[in-house]
């Protein structure tokens, strides 16, 4: 047993410990937000990146509304004598309890999804327990990837391409928001290529190929990988930068997969809207942009990851018509990229210090959302009480 009273250990946009009860509460709240739906069919789904962000929301929405069965894969760290487990570890444990109480059938694997050994293990588990896969959701985000063919470790970078990038940014000093600046040098070709290796579509294609070779593609198989376009405001560091190069590769991979699948299935990239995730907080200027976007939209206009996950499942299952753009991507981001919304955000971006002083609510919201990613500042959680940090990973 390791019950203890813990406090957050924070440095900028990094918190190195997490709160078990707070992390569990975020999952329970998301679960309750999802309105249950009934249906006789219980499709098999494989969710890669199931412990955080869009992957977690898509997993829970699929379970709650469509009764999916299958396997979730995440790569999280357990508690030690010196540190708590990662928030994703606690979220997975909490999600498994909810699924069990609801009578669901989902198995969680804690392993490096980029590794051949993980693919082998997971596909055997799927074949033995669930049968052929109806849906493969690809929602992985990592700063590094080991190429299974060569053993080389590739590291992604967040940099512009072709020129330096200078922009306003949002900083927090003891929780108080303030405007700072970020200066980034352009990526060289090796950095661009490495980022594509980590965040592009190569690994996604390996998973689909492995499922096909194992004869685990159900009739009408569908696979979807999460992507993002975002505003022209953040384009120099995102869509026109190294991350954008990786997303372009991911989207090109969707077209290749569709050709290879032919009549056996479908492959899409899914352009989601803005969100506060552990991945997005690492991108310079995204915090400021997201805070200003929140000010423009307010609570009523904001579409959470859960809202978008419900939308995605309705499109994938045929309950709603697919909302495809000219490149064949499923779009969930119309609420963010609405012309009127973006015009108002650009006006605030012209003088972010004045915008922050006039309306600090968006920044305060962003800060709380960021802290909640690690289980902190979650309403209803008693942070003065002792809590068990050594929580077991869900048993198979």
C-alpha cells in the first residue's frame, strides 16, 4: 500500500506527477457526459492511444453509445516509490472499472504500440478473444518512435519549415496568465524527416497490414487516424511546420490504405477541432490561440473531445452521412474554423496582451483544463485526503 497526500510538481507546461482520484474523476465525468444509446450490434474495435485525449474520448463514446468490444493500447508508467503513475495509467484503470460495471468487454494493453512485439501480442489477443476487427482507431502521439525495421530511434521536433518563427505565447506564473514570446529556428531536412517518421502514417499502415495478413479485417472494416488542420494563425508552427509535414504524410497514407483495402474497407483521416491535450500543450502559441478561441466561443459554442467523438462514431457507423472535405478527410472542426469565429480570434490575436487583460476567462479555463490532464484541480476531489498511488493496471 502507498496511501499518501500528494501535491502537484509542476514546471511550466509539464507536471511530473498525477493524482489518482482526480484522474479517475475526469474519466467518470466524461463517461456520464455521454448519453447511452442502445443497439444490438457490438462491433469489435482496436483503439491505439486509448488513455488520453481524442483516443480516450473515442473509446468511451464507442463503449457508451455503440457497445464496442475489443482492445485499447496505451504506453503508461506505473507508480514507483518516488513517483505516482502517469495520469493515463489511472485513467485506464478508472475506465476499466466503469466498463466492467456496465457489463462491457474491453481489454487494455500497456505497451509500445510502435513495436512489432506489441502488434503480435495484440493481434493474438484480438483473434483469440474477439475475432475480426470492425474499427481501428489510430490516435497515437509521442515525441519518439523506434523504427521496427531498423531499430533506429527517431525524435520529432516542433519547428517551422523554411524560416524562423516568432510569436506571442501564453505563460503562467504561479497560475497567473501572462503574454510571453516564442522564437523558433527552422527545421532542417533531417528534423522534418524524423518528425514524419514519428507522427506520420508509417506505423498506422503497419497496423492495417498486420490485421490484413492475420485475416482480422471484418467485412466493411473502417480505420480512422486523428489529424488536425487548425487556424491560419498557428499555421507557421503547425500545418506549415514539421507537424504539418507529418500530418500530410498521415493523410497521404489514408489514400494509400484505401487503395490497398479496395472493397474490403475504408480508411480516413479525421480532422478534429482544437482541444487541450498533453500533445497540444507542447506546441508553441497553441495555448494562447486556444484560450482566445474559448473566449470567442464560450462554453456553449465549444465542442469538447466527447462531443466530437460522438459525432465521429455517428459518421463511422452510418447514423449520419460522412462529412468529407475535398481531400476525403472526415471533418469535425467546422465549429472552430467558422469564418466569423476565426475573424474574431484574429482580432484578439492582433493585441493578445490587451485581449487577455480585457477577458482572462479563456486563459483561466485553459489552465484548469491543462491541470486536469494530470488529475489536478478537478471539481469534487479532496486533495487534502490521502490517496492510494499504486493502482493496478486492468487485468486481462
